[in-house]
C-alpha cells in the first residue's frame, strides 16, 4: 500500500509545498502588515481601526494553524513513505534536515497562532520572530540549501525573494480585507498610500532576487527554453508581468486617490483581489519548481528549438482512436501474489530503462486531447456569441462543459474503470489519474454554477464567482500537472504543451472575476478576454501531439 502511494505523493508534495509557501507568505505578510500598517494606524485612529485589527488577527491565526497542519501532514507522509521504501528507521528520519526544518516551521507557526489567539490581541513587532522562523525553515529546504557552490549567496537571495513576495502578495491580502472595514475615506487613503510604498520596494527586491536565483539555476538560453525548469520560470515571469500590470493600474488609482470617486476605490479593491489570486498562483508555480532539478544541472537531455518546433508546428488533428485492447497493458500497482514480488511504482534508479508509449497509446491520448479541444473551442465561440442579444440560445454554453467532463471521465485513462482492468478506487493510486479526476470535478462544478448564472437561474453574487474561481484554480493546478513518463525529454515536451493551457486558464478565470466584480469600462474590455482564452485553449488542444 505504501508503494502505491509513492506516485500520488509526488503530486501531493507539490501541492503541500505550495500551500506551505502560500501560508508562510500570509503569516509573514500579516506580521509585516501589523508592524508597517496597523501599529501607526492604532496610534492615529485608535478604536476606529479595531475592525481592521481583528480581521488581521483572524487571518494570521487561521494561516498559522493551517501551516502547522500542512507541515505535519507533509512530514508524516514523507516519513512513512521513506521508511516503507528505503528501510530507514524512525531515528534516521527525525535526524534528516527536511524533518528538522519542517518540525521547526510547524512549531513556529503554532507560536504565531498562540500569539494571535487572544481576542484582545494588539499589533506587535514580536510576531515577526516566528514568522521569520517559518521563512528560514522553507529556505532551508529549497534548491539553494543543496548547492555546493555559492550556497550563502543563493540562500540570502532565496530568503529575500520569499520575504519580498510575502511583503507584497501576503500583505496585499490583508489590505483587501482591511479596505471594506475602514470606517472612513481618510483611513482607506492612508492604508493604500502606505502599502503602495511597501509594494514598490518589494517588487524591486523580487526582481533582483529572482534574477540572481535564475542566473544561478539557468546557465544559458538553451536551458531556459529546453528544460522544464526553464519553461516554468518563463511562466512565472509571464504571471509576474501580469501582476505588474495590475499593480500599475492600482498605483495610478492610488495617485488619484484624493479626488478618486467611490467607484474607483471599488475598482482598486477588485484589481487587488485579482492581484492576490495571481500572486498565489505564482507561489504554486514556485512550489512546482522545487520538485524539478535546476536547469543548470540538466546538461544532457535539453530539448532543442527544432525539436520544439517540430512538436508544436500546426497539424491537422487526428480523430482516429485505436481499440482499447491494442493499448499497452496497465502497470501493476500491488504485489503479485503468485510470485510475491512487488510490482508497484518505484523511485527512479539510475541506469534503468523506461517503457515508451506505443503508437496506439499515443494515438489514444491525442484523440482525447483533440476531441476535448473541439468542445472547449466551441465553448469559447458560444461564449463570444452570447455577447450578442440576438443569439440568446448561446447563453447555455456552460452546459457543453458537462460533455467534456463525461468524456474525460470515461476516456482519459483507459487503464482504469470503466475501460480498463483497474477498479474505480484503485485508479486513485496513480497521481496522473487522480489529477484528471480532480479536473473532472472542477469542470462539472463550474459548468453547473455558470449555467445557472448565465441563464439567471442563480442570482447569488457568490455563485457567479464559482466559474472564475474554479477556472483559475484549475489553471493553477495544471501548472503542477506531472507526467512521469520515465524520459526527461518526453516529460518536458508534455509539460511544454500544458503550461500555455494553464496560463490561458488562469487569465480566463481572473478576467471573468473582474467582469463579475467590476462595473463600467473595465468590464467592457475584459468581457472579451476570457472567451478568447477558451478559444485559444481549444486551438492548443486541437494541435496537441505526443510524437
């Protein structure tokens, strides 16, 4: 059973690492917000700021408890798997650096939770101590800690990078909470202007520290486009540029704040919500980076531009599917009772070979992607058509996603129920299948909710946020979507086709969020962005190839 969980843990560990980074940013961001914003706010406005102080306290408390829980889960799962697959005993595990760092992080998070648990808590600089300890613990398990050369510089750069992200994205989350609780316009203006100065400094530090880390981990242009690590860094840069655009729009609003209308202030809050959402997507991408070797260490299996061009060049999609019986036999997951040998998923052993997909396996996968592309392409066109009053029938476009969910559930993984020999519950032991099933649930959820919103059967403002929220979350999860093919080059080419899909999904989700939350001219612009993103996703899927 333990070995069956090994593949699932490879996916879950990325999510746990992403959650840990996000929660650490919230704890440290809350501590910085307390010192930089709340302490002077208390001095000047006193009791008028109590609602803001309490919202700050609750978010820090929840984040700290959640971080301790996540770290304990990670340590427990990792320890059990290591003992079950390597023969290490408990004393060996507890002395490992990852265990010590995780335990310290969980303990520091509990200290932060204890400090903010009191209802009468007041902002204090002491909260920075446990927050910085959680930061140091995560830095101690980063790529920088494993380097032999330039370790000190990279550790400092990594710490500054995380600190700047927390003081920007983490603190912004508290500003989003604080603005609607500010009792008057004067306090809102003060909060925005003070945060703006902090954000500008944080952006500079993020850029400088990020460039330092990238320079060390990506040693050439070939490593940037020819490795999974380099391409993931590129996706982070794209999302970072999107954050800068949103931050720039808010910065312009802050500069006009003395004469800004209430509508402009609402717009600032909505843009800030999107900025926080995309910021945490970048954090999840950073967690995915931690699961991959730095590009500078991968010299032999880099993919060249001609190979990338050959894989991505437009070709007519294939709609021919081979019979299920012609596919490769499924990989056994458990112990063969006849031979008493373990036939489960194992860690990679240098020198071993992998079994490549057969032409029929590839044809099956491409067929699935191409039909999914047709459905998503149609969804994008129908969503665009729904913008015109004469095409009222097009407003039922979300129902097309139910067809996609059923198609993926039945055909995405032929080794599993209902087509293959693995039972429904056994299929969840495979990380890739587990991710596919999660995507099916996400697709079903936002299809139902968005259809109700589009046809006015659901009038709840919160229900209208399900579609953009799930869409953005799906894009973020896709950034962690792993393809353990046993071949680095093929894994990279598979990821290369999924990253543009993830970026389009993230942009589609958050542009729809702005459309729902903001009225006026910005809505007229973004109302076209997310349907176009779906059209692009459909086109990318129609051109999907594995050979």
